[in-house]
C-alpha cells in the first residue's frame, strides 16, 4: 500500500488531524517510519530492520518542549508483527510530555512488541501517556517491556489506557529504579472483554533517599476476560515512600487476581497498599437506579468512573 495512504488510514483510525508546526510528531506503521516532524531540542533517530525498528529519542539538556510530542504506532492490515526497540533519554533539566497512540483497528492476528529503556536525568521530567485503540474482536497481542531509570530530583509518570475495543492479549511489564528525591507514578486503566487476557507486572525500586513510587491499576472485566495484576514496591532508602492501588470490577464469567507486593528494607521508609476486587459498588448502583438509569446504564457509568 502507498505510504501516504497508509499514513492517512493510520491517523484516521485515531481521529488525529493535521498538527500545527510547533507540535512534534512521529508516525510508525509496522516497522517503518512513515512521518516525522521535530522541534528544537528534540532529536530522533530510527533504523528499520527486516523484523523491527530501532528508535533513539533525546530531549536535550535544559530544554522544555512546550507542546506534547505525539507518537502513533500501529498497523492497518489484519495480520503482522510490529517490533519496536526504543531508547529514550531526557537529559539534565529537560522536560517533556509524550502522547502515544497505538492503533490496530483491523487486527485478527497482530503482535505489537516493544522493548524500551527510559532514562530521566537529574532535575528532568517526562510524562508519558499511551492510549490503545483496538478493533471490536481483539486479535492483538501486546507485549511492552520498559525499564526506567529516574535519577536525582527527576520525575517520571506514565499512563496506559485501553478502554475502547477488545484488548486481546496484554503482557504489560514496567520496572523502575528511583534515585534520591526522584518520583515514579505508573497508572494502568484497561477494560477487558470477551476472551481478553491481561497481565500487568509493575515494579518500582526506591533506592534513593526521599524517593517516591505510586503504582495504580484500575481494571474492569466482563464476559470471559481474565486479568492478573502484580504490583511491587521495594523501599531500600531512608524516607522512601510508596503506595500500591489495585481495583478490579468483575462481571459475567470474568476472573481477576491481584498481588500487591510491598517490601521495606529501611526502618525510615514507608510503603502502603490496597486492593479490591468484586462487582460494582451496590450503593453507587442503587443511587444511579434511583435517578432513572437502567442497571446496564448504571453499571457502565460506574465502570467508566473507575477507568476515568
């Protein structure tokens, strides 16, 4: 298929319009970069292989990128494998926000494999939001593996969202090491349907004084979907603080499992956790029913509130 036609279909699947000139954006279809537009202070290098693509992203020292950088990763054909290796460096005193859309609207047997290393240098920050758009029947296997290094006084936050379309198979793996005064905040919000299989494994290792980690997973499941959530925080340093929050709503024949793990290896550190699995809250449901909503409408509203 013509590159321009592929690019047009890729962007149309996420309702993305033409970007203004001061907004950086990169579009990757399969294992090929179809479009790229950069701004000052942002460097991107890419190299395609027969079975994948290698991308290096650098935000230069002292640069604050005004507008979010937009990424689009996806595949239009129903079958295929997208393998992406990404190395991202946010240099000292630099700040950026990335928004990634991963789209597989026609998937029947598509694999999206990503291996990423993210390094946030001293006094720098990166906010990363990743939204997935899948078709109604699943057919996608998503395997993102990410290692994050948060240096002194640095901050990293990430959100993974998959609410529309069937998830397929998801193996989400994040591991972060957080140094002195650093912060990591990871969130996952997923709605599993039909025969979706979801596995989240997130880990934050607080190795620096006053480091902070928060891991949040909010999952809704219906039909025959299955989810297993493993969130782990290890606190080694004085005054390290961490919290694990896992909530799962289960309907129909769905099954859910949550394993919050907290480990404290310093008497001055403090880590907490909470996990809740079950049906929608009965009091919330009764309140909405009393206001004229049907049970299905009320349930949907409660679920969307959890995933908001």
